């Protein structure tokens, strides 16, 4: 049976309480993305960024309006991603 929880939760600072100051927001993201099955967690921009470049910057939220290409470019500009 396929897991209903994202495979990246073990290392995700958002899931593990290290990114957002309001725990209510954190729980909402967890329920909407991390615990909602593969279709939902695979749409998470943190998950997609990690899959694309092997890591995810802390400023990226699951529902970011930026595309993966824009996120990667911004990470490069900030020096968070060295290519």
C-alpha cells in the first residue's frame, strides 16, 4: 500500500516545525500537502524543488506561486544553489 505521507518529511524543516512561527499554519500545510497522499505531496513546491535540485531553500512554501524554474533561478541568485 502506498504511503499517504510524503517521503521527504524526515528531513523537511516545515514538517518538523523549524520554519513557521505559527503552528496553525504549519499544521494546515501538513494536512493539505504532507499527509494528503501522493497526488497532493507531489504537487508541493518544496517536494518538487528537492526532487529537481536535491535540496529546498527555507523560503519556499508548499503552495508557492513560483514555477520550479523561477525557484531554481532565485536560489541561484541568492547563492543557495551552486551549479
